[in-house]
């Protein structure tokens, strides 16, 4: 029996789906399931804060945050080809919101604007990052139209990270191995269908996971020198006193935490910083690649427990503050 496959066709006119840029496309994108698709594409965990938010006399289409880090994101939409007017707007909005991530979504990126975004990424540090993305629509036969975000320009994370750490564009064997580990971890998590959002795999000794609040996040660590791995709740933000209060609240619920996670938990209130850490270590050696699968399983299971437990405790803490 012959195998019959459908033909994938591109819908060229975006306005057959979204007639108006602000009232149709922007509001569609701000919905959680569509923002999740954008998040997956660029490797951030984006949560919408405000649609059509004011920046002086202008309105940024979407103001959002990266839920894991709490860093600020602006999203500017354009259902046409890029132009100088919108390039100027994203710079204005980035300044007005003190943004860390700038996402420009367009129908088509002109070459001169690709070059401009690449130039901005090359000449800024890791605190300022630009994405230029083409919005595409696809269908198979008479199927429903499916959206796709096509990245045209993005920050050079590998080069920036290594350059800032080592003063060179060359990566190290350890950093390469860390990147491979987290890439394989993402593959494992997709197959295991974990209930937390995955991040882009980068050559770091850590991997951050959002838990549903910007007050804290889960951070997975690899310690190749001391030969152990750890899963941690990282409480951090601008308000030092508020972070200490949250840490104290969780510590007051130590019995509940230990019932859920065991009694081998380590508690760190970092007095000289704005952060606090609650974590569990496991004596698995990152250098032993044969143990990676075991590490993936432990990380995935422990991170899921952390996310559920600490999200609920933080929600209780916030209710007590009202």
C-alpha cells in the first residue's frame, strides 16, 4: 500500500488570521499557550505582565518577565517587513523599561535590520539581548493553520558567556561537556514528559527551572571538582529583606519540607548577598558519563518535587503578607 503524505504549504498573508496587529495578533500572542510556544522557541520562560504598556508617549506591545530570572522582556510586533521606525521603537522601549531581553516579531526581516540586530548583540553584554523573529503560518492540505516562530537573529550566548568569563571566544573542554550534558538532559525530560518548562542548554555548571513565581526558582548544579550534583531552591531578587523573610518562612516549615524531600537538606542564608539557597546534594560524578542517565533521572524527579512543594509554600507566604 502506497504511503500518502500531505504537502506542507506556507500561508503568506498573516492578516488572513490576524487582521489587526494590536487588537488581534498582540492579544493572541499574550495568551499563555501562545506565549509558551514563543518561550520554547527562544529558551526563556516568558510570563506576560502587561499588554500595550506605556513608555512615555508610546505603548510597548507586550511587557513581560522571564519567570526564572525575573529579568524584564519587551516584545514588539510588526505584521509587515521591518522598518527603521520599529527599530527605533524597540531601542526606546528597551531604555524606558530597562529591559534585559528585546524580542522583535515581524512578517519579514530586511537584511539591513538583521545586520543592525546582530551588531547590537555583538556590542552589548549578557544583560542586554536582542531577538529578531519572523512569524510564519503553515498548513497541510485543508488543515488548521499552525504558527511557527522562526529565529532570524539571537544573542550569541556561547561566545558572550565564554568571552566574559575567560576573555576569549574559545570554549573549554569542560564548558563543552556541560553544554552536552544539559542538551541530553533536555532530551531525557522531553521523553519523560516532566511537568516543568525546559530551558535552552548552555555551557554552564547550572540549569535554572521556573516554578511559577519570580520570587524563586529551582537551580540544578554540577560540581565537577568535588564530584557531586545538587538541586536547589534559589531565593533571590532586588529586595534583600523580603528575600530573608521568605527564607525564614520556609525554614519555619522545615518539618513539612523534610517530610517531602528528606532530612538531608542544606539551608544557606547568604547574609552578604540578596539570595538564599535551600538544597540537596547527591554524590554522583558529572565526569563519569556512564552515570549521566542516573543523574538525569534524579534531577528530573527532585526538581519536580521542589517545584510543587516550594511553589505552594511561596503562595502561602504571599497570602500571609496580604
